[in-house]
């Protein structure tokens, strides 16, 4: 079989894009990937010139790629953004210590200031202590709620109103599917927005890699030789998300565009599900996006670890030589009109037309309840603290 040629420049192709099976050389892949993120950013008007933006950085592949691409695009297209790395130290020994070292190196490599906020300083509990107390089951709920507030609080300490995270198309597709299977359309529609968080938080969230396939993020990190941390979180991810993930992987095998198709279907369903509830946050607190240090390393069966090993050994992903009849979905990503909506709402609350926002009586954090989610969880935890020293 003659070597495959790059669809764009005719050089030798080394990559078959997981997204549409286009064959590309390394340079063209990097450039197409960056152009697509740029398109996502401009078409949804994510930033304004002079905006200070914190990158939620875990040291994992997604947020490292996000930081690298943001630096590149900010310089290339003169976004005029002021970028800062913001890391959360959950207090997970052996996992977070090492990944924070990676973030520290990234700060030097990308010439960005870095702020690290710890669960212990914010809540008086590390995740290791939480797990010691409540066991491994359900700990992602704590981690997710704590994490979201930690990023918000860290951003506020820096006087920054916009946090971007490395959530990718696979993450969004999983969340869409999970909410579809749970019959939770209001939450489904919120999870598809590229910008989340409004009324309940002074800090806006967005995900510039929303249309980027996780596999392409791995490829980008590999070919750009980015310095990232690839060990998985030692605490188990939420089981239902794992199920959704396996389902999506199966679909992707027979239809490479499945991930983006699910994301787009989610966006279309969002348009059909008007969410009047503007008390904001689509982060799928408790069960989704927030857990286990963002999406990094949440894989079933070490698929990405295998992919990375293969890339290191051969520079190619498995199956590159295999001819697959894929439909040519010529990278029509990001061109979708994005419903920008806020809107929190767990099922119980989603019928309420408006919510009054107050402050948590304990910590002063913006909350629609008397006590914010983190404080409610903390109260529970403190009741069960093993050795209480009063
Ligand atoms: Zn090329
Ligand atoms: Zn509180």
C-alpha cells in the first residue's frame, strides 16, 4: 500500500483524524485543530479584548492542550486576552501532587501566572480525608461541588470573571446522553451551552474545546510534545458516566461523527427546551463535569493510556492503515448557532420561574438556598469527622 498523502498539502500523512478520518500530515493536523478552536471562539464570541481569563488547569491533557492552544491563538489572532492558570489542589496524594508539578512547569513554559487553591484551605478537608470518612462511593459528588466553588473562589481572588475549562466534545456528548437517559431535558439543554454560569455565580464558565474530540486532543498533545500528566484519578468516576462513555465509544466505531452528532442533537434539543430558570449553572454539579479533576484521565479500560503508549512507540494511532469508509463530514464543526443560556435547575427547581439569589448563611457564597451546596456537604462531613478536636 503506498503511503497515504495529506489531504491538504500532499505530504506524507501520519494522522487519520478520529473525527472524520481525514488523512493529514502533522503540520496540517495541528493547524486544522487550532483553526477549529479559533472558529469555535469567534463564532460564539467567547472573549473580549483585554479580558482577563483564568484557565482551569489540572495538568492533564485537556487543560494542558487548552492552555497551549489559547496561548497560540491569543498571539496569532491578537485576542488581547490576559491569561492566567488556575489550579485546584483537591488533596489527593500521589495524584494531585504530581499533576500540580506539571502545572507549575506549564506556567513557566507558557509564561502564565499560576494560582493554586487547595480544598484544605477553602474547606478544611482534603479529598483523601473525605474518602477516609465517607468511603469511595459518592466522593465525586463532593469533589465536583468543591471543585466548582474552588475555581470560582480562586478566580475571584484574582479578580477574574471568566474561567475556561478543558471539557471536550466527548465530555459534552456523555453528559447529553446521561441526561437524555435520565429524562432530564432541562439539565441536558444547559449542558450543551458553551458558556455556563450566570446568576448564581459572578464567574462565567466556558469550554473552548467543546467541539474537539478527546482523541484529537491526545494527538495534538503528542505532536506538539506538550508536557502533561496522564495518570488517572485514583478515585473512581461516576458509574453512569462510564456507561454513557462506553456506549458512545461503541457508536463512534461504526460512525466517527457520532460524538459531534450527539453534541449537536443536544444543542437542538436545548432550543426546544426553553429553560426559564436563569439561576444558572450547567455544570451538572454532583454527577458530571466537576468530578475527579475535570475530565482528565476518565477513561474506561485505559483506552487513552494505550493510545498514548502506541503514539510514543510508533507515532501513529492504531488502525491508521485500515481503510474505513467514513462519510466526509468536512470538519463542519463550530458553525452551529449556540444557545447561550444560563439556568440551573435540578428537577425539583426547574419549574420555578425565578429564583431569588441570596448568600449562603455559612460562607457568603452566592446561593439560591439558605446554605450553599458545599456548606451542606461540609456540614454532613463534619458530623462524621473521625477525630473531632473541639
Ligand atoms: Zn499537510
Ligand atoms: Zn456556603
